[in-house]
């Protein structure tokens, strides 16, 4: 997924990439520890992502470009 140099926040990415349906669903998967960024569990919805990061949730992966 292309995000540009400014990056994107994790909660926004989860919704835009259709990995979750709502912001509430994003909060739930994050709190459950089901989201990883570059192989590490991420719990913060506001975590800032940048090009090159790989986000995985529920068997789906997205690489930011």
C-alpha cells in the first residue's frame, strides 16, 4: 500500500487496507495483540508507520511503499 513520505497511523491503515471494518474493530484486534509491525506485536492504534513497514493481522500482510 502506498503511503508517501509522511506515513500513516496504524489505525488508519487497518481501515484503509480493509484489514478491519471499523475503528472499533481496529481497537479490538490491537488490544488482543493480533497486529504485528515488522514482526513485533503492536498495541498502539496511533503508532506512526513509514514506507517499508510490514503490517500483519489475521493472516493478511501489507507492505507500505
